C-alpha cells in the first residue's frame, strides 16, 4: 500500500530484548505481525494493540510478561496468539477485540489463545449483557494451562459462534456447567481441573444422534 509495510513475519528466529515502544508509530499501516518462537521479553507496548489496521498478532512462545493487554479497542484484530508467555493476573472477556455494528457491540476476534501463561483470574462481569453474540465472530478460545480457579462461568457457553473451547489444566472446581442450550461447540476440553459431582444430563447434547 503505497510502499508502506503491512506485514512483518519473523517467527522461529533468535530475536531477543524488548519490543520497542515506537514499534507501532513506525508501522502505522501494519496488518500482520508474527514474532512467535523467539526470546522477546518485557511487556507489550500499549500503542501496539491500538494499531488501526492490525488483523493478526502472533507473539506465542516468547518471554513476554505483565498484565494481559486490553484489546477491546482493536476493531479489526481477528487473530491473537499470546500462548506460552509469562502474562499474569486477570483475563476479562471484555478484553476481546470489539466493534460497534448497527448500534450493537460484537466480538470481531475469531481466534484467541493465552494458553500456557500465569493467568489467575477469569472475569466475565456484565459482558454477556452488552455483547451481541449472534453476530460475533469468536470461534476458538484457548485458556488452557493457566491458574484460573473457582466456578466455571456460564457465559463462556453463551457464544453461538464458538466451536473450540479449551480450559484444560487449570484449577476450576465445582459442578460441571449446564450445556442444555449449547449446540455450536465441536471441541470442549475441561480435562485436568477439579470438577466433581454427577455428569449433567445436558452433556448428551455434545454427541450427535445415532444414525446422523
């Protein structure tokens, strides 16, 4: 686009150090950024998540740390992979990239992974009351291999577009969720948590009828 850089792909190298705070200002038209499988450290610069045209952000398998960024203002960011870093603290569903469409807030991100970090608290808040899930795009949500604990939020199962949900290897406890209204999931991984009690009858919805 007029000689401007729109994609930077440098995965699986030996890059180290921090991501410069001036990175975003120097590449204002960036759409794709892949720095995965390097040795980058430090926190994610605030202005990077506000790149106006960014569609794909892949920073997995580095040593990035600090609080998980809020991507709600990244209106075109469809793919975020921050897995296998050292982010800690809170993850809020409201951090997912959003956009207002016909006066309704929709999730524009289709792929979001923070697997293999040190996240400890999952907050849903009033998220489900302000989001138009019918027109949202989220298909994969991977929160596995963290330290989330407590009851499993029912809001995670109220996203019709969601096909893959992994909460594997956390510290969730209590009874398993009611999946009576869930028919969109194709893969659900709740293994290696602390659930107990009876298997809900609604889990039969996860198996297709015989003969189909």
